[in-house]
């Protein structure tokens, strides 16, 4: 397997890195302090065509591959974690399901808007069904040529701002439960109401919302894919999403490493810069090694996806390892910075808080270990 980037991939990486470092990074601290949605960053990503990076050109996208998308998530997250999460959730969860499971009419209707200006989201988690997603309580009852949705979603990234939300619900036809299915709900539909936005430990620029469905009537054609296939669709979506969250973690971990290198060359103690002390050198060596291993796991999963091969286990491994590698890198970055690392004036404190989500979202580390063990043990 060749991990050398193509010319197009290098160009995408270079372009988004330049924009992210020049425009997103300087705003990241204020966005976090103010818990402000970074609309200007999102608008810029739409303008550049990155919000539809892996979507084919026929539907308004850029037509890039998964490796390119992973590179973009890494670069955006290294500059601003909140923007990285907004981006990853929009592409992996809000837009990609239409391409993977939508009818041609659904692709033509929704994808061009999602690639050029409309934010998307995926409504999976409920108050009592986080990791236990198969236990979905939201229901969609078929009445004539409509589906009537009732239920509650929570922890939905982009939820209150999204123009379209793909919601999971149990399909009820003639009183019979046909299992979890996916439905397209549009902003402004009667009975579809955003609740509160959750106050969070990190990633404060990202909107994470409650969503309420109360006799929300949607057209029959807003079923995404087949009745009763929602769990299978969801698992496929999460496989791809785990590559993006792994890339987000990598970006945050890399930013922590980069800041540590700069600081260790500036900070003096006992007559020398701390970069000359073995204790610091070993921390930096461990951080760099873990992050490079994470990058290779991400490339492996992304390459398998691009080749049309099964990548469930590889995506789980990439997300598990990258999130925990970044946790270690962010932790050590604070140690290297000492007291200043604990100050909100230094970005490493933000990286640590932002990265914490990567061990929870898109499958907790515990669930991922279950997925990996199940595949290994058969």
C-alpha cells in the first residue's frame, strides 16, 4: 500500500493548510472564549468547495477521494477544533448519506445545496440511546403518503443550524414495527423544533443541539434508502465518520506537538532552553511517534474506502488509536508548557479540551474496542 500523496492530494493539503492557518487559527481563541459559531470559517469552506470535497462533481461536489478529505479535516482541526468538527459532521454525516443511500432524485435535490451553502446534520443519538443506537425510541408512522415522526434527538452536531437532518426512527406501518430507518427532515417543517444547544467542555464554537419531533409530517419520498435498513446504513455512515474524527484528533494532536516544539525552544530553565533536556526530548519523541502511527492508520482506512474494500475494522482502529494518541500529545503538551499550559492564554489548553470529544463521538473508545475485538475474534 503506497502512502505517498498524489499531486492533487498535496495541492488540497497545501491549500487548506494555508487558509486554515492564515484565517481560522487567529480566530480560534475568540471563538472558544465566546462560544461563537464560526460562520465566517464555514462560509470560506463553502466558497472553496471543500464542504463537498468527497462528493462527485455531478452533484456539485469537488470529486476528491477519502484521503484528501482526511487531510482537509486534519488541517482544519489543527487550526480550529470547532471548525474541524462542524466540517467533519457536515460532510461525513450530513451530506455523504445522500450519496451513499439516496435515490437519484434525492441526490439531485439535496447534494448541490449541501455542497455549496446548506449545512447538514445526522440525528442519531437520543436521551436514552447513545451507544445503544439500535434501541431508537423515535418513531415514524406511515399514514397514507406521509410519515409522521415523533421523538427526541440530542447531541446533534450542527443540529439547530442544519437545513437538512437525516433522522433515525422506527418505521411503523399498519401498526407493525419494521425496524430502524432513516428519514430526511428539513428545517422549518411543522413539528420539527430545535431545543437547547448544549454547553460543552470544548469545541465551543460547534453547535450541539437537542431536536424535537412532534407529529412532524414528511413526504413519503423523504425515506432515505429502504425501510428497516437504517441500522445497516448508520453503521456504514459511522465507518466513514470514524476516519474523519480520527483525522480531527490527528490535527489537534499535531497542533499540540507543534506548539510544544516552538515553546521548548523558547523557554529557558537552569541556563538552557528546555528543548535540551532529555525529559522534554522523550516527550516530544513519543508524541511524534504516536501521531505518525495514527496518520498511517488513517491513510490505511481511507485508502481501503477509496478502493471499495471493507474498512470497518481499520476505521475503528484508526479512530481509537488517533484519539488516544492525540490525548497523550495534548496532555504532554500541557506538561511541557508547565504552568502556562494550564492557562487559557495558551492554545494547548484548548487542544486538550477539544480533543476529549474524539474519544466519545462516532463511537466511544469502549465501543470501538468491542468492534475491533468482535472482528478479530470472529
